[in-house]
C-alpha cells in the first residue's frame, strides 16, 4: 500500500503500480516531474521499486532512517521493510511518499541508545555538524517538516532561509558550502553538479538526505525561533 498526502493506494500482485505526473498515483502537474517516474511490482516473491525516469533520482530509507539508498534512473531495489519512505525533488518541490508492506521480508532491530549530541554536535558517520550548521539545514527543511504526514513542499531559496535565521546570505552560503563538502566527502551523492543547476540541486538534495537520515526532525523546529548567540569559532 502506498500512502501519499493522507491518501492510501493499494498495490496488487500481478500489476505494475506507477508514480509520476500521470499513472496510478498522479502526484502533481509539476512539469519537472516525469510522467512515469517510479513503479512498484511483485517479481519472483519480492516487491520491487524501480526508477523508470531519465533524470530524477530518489532517496529511499526505512522508517527509522537507519538504511538509506540512492535510486538513480534505471535502478531498482527490493522493498523489504514494513515501512519505506521515498523522498525526491522535481524542480523546487520536494515530495515524500510511504510504502507499507503487510509481510516485510526484513525484521528491524531497534538501534542502541547512544549519547550523540551530548556535546552539542550531531554526527553522520564521522562528520560532526555544529549547532549553526544544523540550524542552516533546519531552515531549508522547515516546509517539509511542518507539513502533516507525507506530501509535497516547496523549499525556500537560500535568501529566504537566511532571512528566516536572521543571517546574511554570505554566511548562510558559507555554511551550506561547508556542509555539502562534508557530506560529499563521506559519499552522500547529489551534492555536486553542473554550474547552472548546482545551486538549486544541492539544496533539495541536502534536504532529501537530512530528512531521510533524520538529521533534523519536526521536534527540532522550535530551534528556529530561539534566539541564540553563535561563537566566533562556529563560522565553519
């Protein structure tokens, strides 16, 4: 069963369920979105998610954000979790849908509790994020986090996100550069691109990764309204 914007769409074995501008789940009339982008079908005992588009990619993660895959054009992967989130962007709009499996092939193991963040840093692998870098991500992801359930959201421009934080655009872009560089070095795809499309693409890709990896959550949104003093050595 596919859930999008509060609606549920059943998927039956023996059929090919399509997602895109048209199809079984017609998401949006966004011209940046493929007419047919994703398909779901049952093949040899496994449910498969396939990217049948030619340009767009999707971020696929389990409900706990512990496993993440980058589904490029032409790629497919098995849906083995009870709940799988699919996040993708077309133009300035980011979409999220959830795929539920009644009989998942994989049983999730609850993660062990740790004390990450006790020193004020969030960690992705071995890459620490300062408080202000996290706020930068949060300002970009705010529209996605504020919506109820799955659906779509238009992301703010860098200038709008900088204004939301009370920062200069120069400072915001410096932090955006730094975070994208850090994530790119540990192998997060999509944070590098051509000159013309890079400015927009890296923002949407950063938000996709941040939401999928649970770098920021809805519970973090009050931080945007809290006045804070950023020390001079936190300008990275």
